C-alpha cells in the first residue's frame, strides 16, 4: 500500500472498492471530499485495499483527525497485516493522530489492544449498535422489546404522521432543540447542509419529521447508501417526547431498512440511556476503536 494525495486518487476505482467491500457511506470519495477535502489514503496498486486518512494541517504540522459527521473509517479490503501496516505508517508520518476506526474482519479487540501497545497508541473502546437485515431476517416488529412496542403504539394512536422534510428544515429543528445543549461549531451545521444537498453520489441524506397536524415535533436524518442506513441525526421537542415521536421515527426507518435488506447503524451508544434505547429495537453492540498518538 502506498500513500496517495486526493488529486492522485481515482474516485471511480475508489468508490468501486467501497461498494464491493462495505458500502458504508463514510468511505465514499464524495463524502470524504465534503467532510475533509484534503484527505489522503493508503492504497494498493489494484485499489483492492484502501485506508482513508483525514489529513489536516495545524501550525504547519500535518495531523489525522476524525472529521465531523463521520463516525469511523479504517481499512477496507485488506487483511489484519494491512491494518497493522496502516497504523504503523500513520504513526511514522504524522505528528498527531486522533481517529475512530472499525476493526477489520478477523481482528479481535484483544489483538488491537496488543497492536496499540506495540505501536504506542492510546486506545479507547467505542460502541455502536447495529441491526443487519439480510435475507431471512425477522421483521423489525418481531425484534423490538415490549417496552418499545408500547411507545410505538402510543405514537401511532396520537394522531401523529411521518413525512419527508428537507435537510435544511431538519438541521434547523436540530439546532433549536438539541444543538444548543451540545454547543456544536458552525462547521457542523454547514457540513450537514452541504452533505444533505449532494446529488448523484452513491450515498444520500434523507430526513423525516413527525408531525401533529402541521406542527413538527421530532426529526430524523438517515445517511443512506447501498446496503446501509445510518441513524445520523435526531432531535425531539417536549411534545414529541411525551408522544414517543422518536420511537415512531426509528420504527419507520427500520421498516424501510428491512425492506431494502440494509444494515441499520445507530451511530453510537456510549451513554447508558442511548444504549438501552437502541438495544430495545433489537440492535446488537459492536466495537470500534478510538486511537490517539503523538510523535515528537
């Protein structure tokens, strides 16, 4: 694998590898262009193995830092040895590394702990929650806890309805009801808006709202690609919380994911309350890694 800067990467070949190996939207060249235009990558000659690197420059020092709105990256198409090589390259070439990466097939958490210690990375375990709706998978309702079923019935009996909304309406509602608590930078909102407006790529952003009449009380943004549905952003006001609107929106998304035989990723779940919410839909915990390193 050799390092390539963005202007030397063949986007068509890159995206073909993403589609074949994963299809996860974070890896597509158009998504990476939107969240970090200066990204680089380690790539094999035949594009069979790729490892995107979100490079940024701080005070003249090149670093790798996870972009906003991008949960995880990592290696696609390679073996554990290629994953080890990629981390070694990062450590030798960049001064500061702060990335979240998925574990490649056949690579255990214990193996990653050993590798991180050898290569002098700081390692933290992160968790996400996923449902995999492949051929023969049970429908969403059959996997949902009785507690969540009661909330979904409550939502459905309250006269609410679900309808598509624009990305702009979604992010405005999010900023008003959730963003203020999180103190997110303006760049977060700008990047979300830009990504939600992209067309003609292998991924897209779809937004849904839960309404009572004409009044919007909850929103959900789903980042989609072939085989993936990512619960990307959500917010609910007090009325929506009392009517279980978030449960209703998630169930709506799960039904669509099941129909398209897609993986559903809740994108996170480190907080106990969120973990209970996600697992109540039948989602299973999946590990990924937060890696940090500093080279003098």
